[in-house]
C-alpha cells in the first residue's frame, strides 16, 4: 500500500478505521461489533507492549495539554471520582455503500444523516480527577517524568501532523482519514485481545482493552489553552469493551486512549469541578536505587531514627508511627476491617502541635505519596462536606473531603477543637469520621438512600487527651524530650524509605502453628492479669505483630517480633497510667 507509513501513536483513529475496513471487507457484519473488537486492539497491543511503544505515549497533564494534538494517543493518571453510567452512540453507519465507524471518537469523520443505516453501540462513562492528596515530591517527580517522556512524543506528533499537511497539499485531499496507510504485519482477526493489566510503574495492576479520553472543565486550548490550572484538569473517560466488574469508584488507574478535544463541545458545558488533587505516583513501587547501600533492616533502622528525631526523641512514638504507616486493610470480616491500625497521639497542645505536629505532617508528606490533613474545628465540622452527595439536577456525584483513593494518609488535628455546639451537619460529619475510623467505610448520600463505600485510609489523630469522638485502635501519650534542629533527610535515604513503606505494607504474612500456641497462651495470661482486655485488644495485638514482622521484611511472625510487640504494649500502658 502506498502513502506515508502508518503511525498508531500519532494517528490512532487511522488504525481503528483501517482495521474496521479490513474486517468489513473480509465479510464481518458491523452490527455485531458492539462490545467486541475487530482487530484494532491487537494493533495497539503490539505497538504499546510488544514494540515498547508505551514509553512514547505522552502523559496528559497541565504541562502538556496545550501541545498535545487532538485525536492522538495519550496516557492519563487519575482517580475514578464518579461513574456516569452508560451511553448509546452511533458506532457504525453507512456512508453511501461504505460502512464507517465512530468508535473512540465523539465526532464523525464523514458526513452522517438521519437516513443513513446505523448501528447503535454502548460505552461506559467515568469522570476521573487527579488523585487527591498527592504529596509535593510526587507532584515534582510526576511532572518531571511527564515532561521527559512527553517531549519527544509531542514533537513526534508535530512532525507527523506536518507530514500529513504536506501530503494533503500534494494530493489536494482535505481528509486525513482518506489517505493510504499501511500497518505492517497486522491483519484484522475479529477477536478481542486479552485484557492487558498495566500500571505506570510497569507492574501488573488494572487495565482495559480500550479507552477514549475527553478533557473536561476547560474553556479553550492554548495556542489552545492559556494559563491552564492543574486543579481543573479532569477527564471524561469513555470505556469500550470492558466488563463493569473491573472498575470501582475511587480506584486509581493509568488510562491509555485517544485524546479528543472539541472547544465547541466543551464551551457548551456548564459543569464545575472542585476536585483538589494531583497525579498518581510513579515512584512508589519502584525498587530502591541500586546506589542506595541499604538492606531491609538497615532501612528500618534509619527510618526509625528519622521518625524519632521528628518526634522529639520519642522512640516509642516512632515505633508506633512506623507500624501505623505500614498498616492497610487486607481483608474484611463482617464489619471489621482487618489490618487497619489508626493511631491517636495524645498530650499535644496548640503550641506543641505547631512544632511536632507540623514536623510529623511534613515528614509523612515526604514519605507517602498520598496525604491529607484536616483541622478539626467546630466551624469546620458544621460546614464541611465530608461525604460525597449525588446531585440529580446535574446528574453528578459531588465529591467530599473523604472521597479518597486507597492508601491515602489522613492527619486529624483535634487540638483546634474548642468548646462549641455542633449543628446537624456537624453531628453527621462526626458520625462519618467515626465510621471511617472504626469500619473504614464512608456513607455516600444519594438523596433517596445512603450507600456505604469501603475505604482504606490511614488515620492519625493528634489531640490533647484521648479523643472522645475519634476512637483510634492505638492510643499513645506523646512524650518528646527535645526538638530536632535539622530534620532534612538525604535524597537517597528518602527514596529507600518510600520504597520500604510501599513494598512491605503489602507483603503476605503467616503465623506458624507452634508460635500460634505461644500467642494463645500469652493472650490467656494477659486476660487473667487484666480483665478489661477484650477481643478488640487481642485483634490489635495480632495486627501489630503482623506489622512488626513486615517492618523487618519478614512474611512469617517470629518469637522475637512477638516479644517486641509485647514490650511496645507494656511501654504504652505505662504511659497511660
């Protein structure tokens, strides 16, 4: 075939069109294609994965959107903030005697009228926003990575568009889609490709066979989009040929799809978006830099030392914070979220929280990719929208402060809570926080009914005395003895600590039968000494044992680590007295 060599990165719709035409010419009926692939996905599968083309796909963010050409292939990292249901669209239609397809686009490339023979297909709509609570170091790393990986791809797209313009001028042809294209070594096979699971770190995660991206909440493009605000960058993601079970609200994905932008369509929209977030982390699951001379125990020791300095030389608090940072929900039994370890550090005042609370907040931001902080005041509780609510007039889910991606860390400063009266909103917000603290669930308000959505958020409460409104799993009086003069950490150490926390918190864990008997005997003995101990205490001890083991990189609990948990608990109880 003649013409300019085909480019499925700069001209993905060309690949879709050609594979569609080949499928039709081979005798396939376009009316049967809804929910099925006719071979286009095999083209992208080979280009992105077999030929390592994924690294050439530009990342869509505020720094690149003004230069990315519409109808090119892009990557977008975001959280599913709302699921807008399904929509019907004209998937295929007859242009005279020729069948055309509108898949992966909102605008037909050829004239279409009401008398045309059409086939209606279905696609799913997701409203995706940048991930809430992204830490500054993640933003910087993501921006740098986006700039580095996107520059060549964007330039490549510019060159491709320039070549196409020259060809159109030579051929006096105004339609890109009518040019002759050649896809080497590809034939339409008429069967969907296997679902490819992908994540920005290259590790298996979630994915879909195909997506279309449409940028939302923008008014015009820079040269097209002047002064674009990061906070306004959101995407309407249209999903094709993907089972509904693969998607959940608040999940974080990297989507690969066709970027469509029609200024006229965007200008006609009156929706608003209050999402305040940044982008999914690129570094959290990467292995530590080979130049970092640490092993697991060494990393643990240095991290505990850093946390100890941050916490005013309080080693017990540092050990407790470490276990807290490694915690996550790994299973659910009825209403119990097994694996969580919320922490309440007491003994803070407004003065000390401005020092140590601020230091701890900054330290956690430097260690974890997703962090948030909420100052608990009567005014805030009485006015804040914590849980998402459905607005049926706009048919949108209005986000709340607690609509967070799994793995987000949340600090609640209760020292700001002065005496006052909670109104109905305040009382409801307290209940929402309690439910998140105790069951790791947030109740979404759909006006006519309420629906509990599971969460996995690490909660740290800073308070003067034991919190009465937020009952944490672990309550520890904070006892600093000094104020660190310099808490700046080495860049290599920070990278190692980030890898350590991200990797070890998801490690599998078992308890050998012999040690299980030892633990059972210790629990019985503890119960005999203190009748106030209950099942919640024992469950917390086992969680702490699991986390203590994980902190040393172990997947099986040892007697040494169980003894460490018992000692930590003894020191904690001494402080409570």
